């Protein structure tokens, strides 16, 4: 991709010269752009731990879409290949600057976690892989096609009143949800509000922005300009609408085995990727309950009538689950707000010489008991 911008934090000495340091590549969640809270937080945390950090926009975000991507928006395999090409360019530049010490890590959140698994597989299968240490995946979709359909179902359910709800009213609902006296007993109204706040400000509006940017940069004239036609289009619009109208081939890909997280992790492991870590929860709305369990009891095992294809190699499935931690609570990356999370980043990504890293386990940081699954191509120069 020509001109893809990335956010960069580099380790330098007292004379402002780049020094040798570990490298972390970060991919944010769905619609994630540069200079947003998620990417900035990880950039800050990892640079404080001594890393060179390069944060990319998510391929579904407007920063990525606006750079005239080669592939269609939502063709996740092609977008991952394009992204991987830029990652290798970053690696090459830092190596030429003698800025690498040998440790290279890959980190992704939500849909960025799914792309992380694809990049991990592509890298492991490359003749000269660059990720030497591990990939860390947080709050990923178990199956991206199924996750998107679950999100569409929320949009259909809550379009009225959330689609046209004003910012002030949304804020009041958000404040009430965040200030419950008893968070364990929120009540049905608050639960409905929470679903609406996630589905619309969190995803629907991001999708609208990205599709409008894609429409503009590709000169498709897809989004109606006339007011009445635009409102009618908006009233039916969701992920599946976009795929049906503009990218049916991309829809086939996300419904296939290539939409299943385990497919890419399995490929990465088979090709020798060094280490894979996955952190998820039982109550992430993006995933069906029980998907992180055994293959025999998985709710998507039959593809829900053949709609969703899975990687069903039982040996590979069991091997993958040994690298997964499932929290009882935390929602869709909601655990990021818990007091233990920053300490968890320090322990998970700190130096191996750090005594705390050697003497603490994740279960000691997380106040609830963690549950293991049931086991049966060029860029603008940011280095100046």
C-alpha cells in the first residue's frame, strides 16, 4: 500500500540516536485508527517497557481505507497480505538503522486480534520470518463471519431508538450504566441500553464512516446523496448489507474456514510460529456462549446449519486451546478498565529479567479465577 501512515514510538539515547530494543507491532480493534485511545495506550505502555512500537490502523478503519487499498474493504485475507507487506517494510527500516535486538512481538485486539492470527500464519510460512518471540491476541472473534452476523442481529434489534439517538441521551444512558450501585444486578433496561451503546456508537457508526470513506476513495457513488434515499439506505444498512451490495466474495471468505481464528492459529503453529497467547472471556457479545470449549460441545460445530465453516481437526483444536485463557467476565475487551490490566501488560511484556515476571502468575493478578478452556508495501518514513 502506498503511503500507509503508522504511529511510531522509538527508543533513543541521550543524543537522540535510535538504539537497539525489542520491537512490538500493534493492531487495534475494529475501525481503529491512529491517534486513538486504544492505540495510544498501548504505544505508551510498551514504549515505557523499552520497546520500539509501531501501531497500525485496523484495515476496517478510515485511516486504512482512505489510503486507496488494493483490495476491497472487508476482504480480510487480501487486507492481511497488504498489511503484512508494510510490516516487513517497517522491520527492514529498523534493521537498517541497527535498531533491533532480536525480540519482535505481534499484538492485536478484537478484529485486530484476528488479523494478528493471519499475519502470524503468513510470517511463519514466509522463507524469512520476522516475528521471533510471540503473538498476543485479546478479545478476538472466534469466527469473524459469525461475530459480524451477531452484531447485525443487535443492530436489527435496537435500530429503534439507537440509530437516531442524540449524543446527550446516549451519554446519560452510558453514565447510568457505569454508575450502578450493584453492577451484578443491572436490570433489563440497563442491559438493553448497554447492548445498544456497544452496537451503535461502538460499531455501526464506525462502519458507516468506513464505508463512506471507501465509497469516496473508490468513486463508487454507492452512498445516496439525496436526503430521502440516504435515509432509506441508512435504515437498512449493516455489515451484511455492505457485503451483499459491494463485496460478496469477501462475505464468502469470512463465512469459510478462513473466518475461523483457529484456522490461522493452526497454520501458524504448523509452520513453527514460536509462541501464541490468547486472552478472551465467556461473556463477549461478539462470540456465542461456549465457543471456547471442547470441539464436541461447540455451538458452531455443525456450522449452524452449514453457514459457518470451522477448522475441525481435533488434535489441532486441543493444541490451540492450551494457549488460551478464558476469563469469566470482561465482555468485549472490557477487562482493559480493570485495575490489574496495566500490571498485566508489564508482566506479560516486561523483560524476562524482571523478577516480577518470574514470580507472578496471571491468576494472581486477576481477582476472579481464570478458566482454562476445556481440553478434549511502502510507507512514509517515520524514523527521522
